C-alpha cells in the first residue's frame, strides 16, 4: 500500500533492471536491522552474534561516561541543534569539543562537521580549485574521492602506497601548479598505514600540500592516540589534520585541526560546514567525553592492540591472507563477490557478523570479509570467532 503516485513505468523498469544486474553479479546490498548497541556482540535479526565489523575500536560508543555525557547535553541543549553553526546552531558543546580537539592534537584551533564524509567533501574544494592538481592514493576513501571531484582540480591517482609513482606524477606536472596530495592515514579497507614519512618528504621537495584522512587512526595509533601522523612522527610537517569522531571516539562527526586562520578560512569557505545543520549537541558532548577517556585511559588502546594480535595471529595460523594489515582492520581477501557473500552468510549462521565488502567499495577481484576488532572483545569471544572463521573459510576452500 502506498499513497504516492506510482513511478512512471520507464523509471520503474530502469530501477528494477539496475537492481537485477547488481543481483546477477552478487553486488546487491540490503539493509539489515541491528536491535542493540554495536558492542563486542550485537543483536541482529533476533540473534546475538559476535560483532567483528564495527569501528567502535575502543568501545567508547557504549562507555557509560560517554553515553551519560550525550544524555546530559541532550537534556540541556535539546535533541537537535536547531540550525546551521553560522545561524544559531553553534552551541557550547561544539565549542568545548573543538577546544578539546585542538588541545589533544596540539594545534591552535579545530573545527567539527556533522560527518567525516562532509568534512572531506567540503575541505578539499576549500583547499584547491580548478587551477590545481590532486594526487590521491588509489585506495583513498570514497569521501576523499568525492571531495577531489567536487574541487574541480585535475585529479590523478597513484598506485597504492607507491612513492615512485607519486614522485613521477609530481615531477611531471606543469611548473607552478598548486598541488594537493591526498591519502588515508590508516586505510579503511586494507588496514595498512600510509608511508607518511616519504609522503611528507615528497611534499616538501615538490612544494605540495598534504591532506591526510585519519578517520581510522585517530585514537588508536601513536603513543598517545593522536593518530597516524603521531605514529609516523610527522605531525609537525603536516599543517592540518583530518579525522572523524565516528570510530574510536564512538560518536559521529568529522574534524579538522590546524592554525586559527586555517580554521577561520574553513568556517568561511566550506559549503558542507555552512549549509548543514550543526551536529547534535549530544554527539558533540559524547565525542568530548570520549576524547578525555582516550587521554586518561591508555590501557584501552593497549587492550585493543592485544586483541588485534590474538585475532591476527589466530587467522594467520589458520592460513588466511590478511593482505598488508597493520591494524585492528583485518581484511580476509576472498576474491569473487559470490564467495565472499557465501563466507559472510556462513559466518552469520554460526554466530559472527562481518559482512562481505565488495566492489565498488573495494577494487574488483578483491572482495573480502573485513574484520575489525575492538578493545571490548574478550579473549573467549576472539577464540570462538576463530573457530567459526575457520569453518567458514574451509567451506569455501579459502584455507
Ligand atoms: N574517511 C574514512 C577513511 C572512512 O572510513 C569514513 C567512514 N567509513 C569516512 C571518512 C566518513 O566518515 P563518517 O562516517 O564520519 O562520515
């Protein structure tokens, strides 16, 4: 039953044909309902399963202090912000969070956005325009690619992590072309870390800017959790840092840190900052509380890495190919999307939820089960998951 006018037949047919084509290629996606928090376990379609696919790396999305901070801010400031930041939505929790982020990253200022996606599609066009050149790693996140396209700059990709290729592209560009090198810090689908020392060196040699998306590194990499740039010891060589509040920080939103004038420039130029409602006060307060826990409880990070070692060692012992993972993101490369789907279904049937990741999210022939582990998984949950992963891997002759 629908009270809408039916779609014109031609459109309806076009949509149906597109969906059928995706189905035929095992690339159709459907939404599944999770009826619980996304902790180490979750309730999916009525069953409790071990969750190996959330980015809640430090377990902070469900941490009582973080949840209470969201509730208190929601009580005081409301469920929604009411307007864009530049209208009347710039609430105290946003400013408190931005001050905390700037302090954490050791920069003059910070700016938060309603999503990491919005951060990238706004900041990149603010940094470079159609007279410029963008050189991006081939495995950059979709939001970076969309930001690059929106900028109107000339856009070239270099082979994943290939510094010789990047240098060739830098050397070949017309003299005086403003250039932005774009990369993930910790790659979201492969779990490997960008060679930031080499990228910084090339940027300095060829006078290019660097834009690093540290959505996945924030809170988990580096001695104090400041992310990939701290881990690679290049923080002071990169003038602005981008990350998200939606992964280790357990909330939602994106951020950029940098000089006060850079942040003021973004406030005045970033369309995805200006023309969208400010993040919910509860989300901002939750992220600020999470940041404090990250600073005060380094043992969470330690537990995450211990869990990562237990799971990775178990998987390697079983004979799985984990590509070049160096992090709590552990891709089990399967190849064909139909085999990856079969493996995901088998995992779910036996109590592990880790969906198949297929093109266009990952390059063709590299469909995979992308596992993520968190600080809150217990050794028993990891060992149980390994038994289930072994069964599912054997069932498709992957191991
Ligand atoms: N960048 C990377 C590398 C990501 O993995 C993601 C989220 N998957 C984003 C940006 C987008 O962040 P958000 O989910 O906060 O919009």
